[in-house]
C-alpha cells in the first residue's frame, strides 16, 4: 500500500474513531442532530466548494433571520449555529492543539460572533451572518471568490472540525465547510 493511501486510510480510521467516541458522549437531545460518519464524510467530499449560496440551509436561515420579529430573535437565530461552529472548532483544537488553521478560524469566527451581537437590526444581523461566510469572516473586506469547479483542500484538523460541526447540526457543519475552505 502506498504511503499516501496508508495516510488516507489512517486519517479515515482516526476520524471514524473520534466520531464514534463523540457520538457516544452526546446527550439524548443532541443525538437527534447526529449524522452518520459516512454521510458527514460524503458531504465534505462532494460539496467542498467555497460558495455558501450552494447550501439551501444557509440561504433559508438568512431569510429567517431577516424576517425575525425582533433583533434579539434574529441574533439568537444567527448565534446558535455560529456558537455550534465555534464549539466544533474548540473540540477539534483539543484533538489538534497546534493547528494554526483551527486557531485562526476560531478567532475569526469569534470576531464574526461579536459583530452579530452588535448588529442593530434584523437585516444587519442577517448581513453579518451572510458576510461571515462570503468573506471568510473578515468583516466583508476581502471576499474569497471561487471560480468554476474549484474545490477546497481541508487539513486533517479542518476535516475533524467539519465532522464535529455536522454532528452538532447541519448548519454549524455547513458554516465550517465554507469558512475553512
């Protein structure tokens, strides 16, 4: 078996083991959001493009945030999956503590969370939520644009974070698919 293949197999075994351990530790209420490891990996492999518009769930959530009755309700809707994504990054960093990519993503996501908290209208909350993924969490200043069929290449730590995010819920996982691209 080639070195590249054995590394790939080892990575899949580690991820599958970590997912199994994590799933076993979930509470009953969180278990409703659990995706199978195979389905999580399938999603990562097939949809790792950096365009957030391809994810219907993210578009729908932005619409719901904009239509919220109050700013507080809009913030709650935007912060729940954002906090889930931050939690997934923290869990992945406990496994891969020296990953600069994970540390950077956690910092950028926390900064985006702060902007969501400071937003003064439902539309602004929705814009910050959407901008968080459009611009790679940099306050809409340097939008990352993907051309054509360009896809992402995730590190082992990023893959672990995405899988944990998908276990926590589809939206945190999708946020990480886009943010880490």
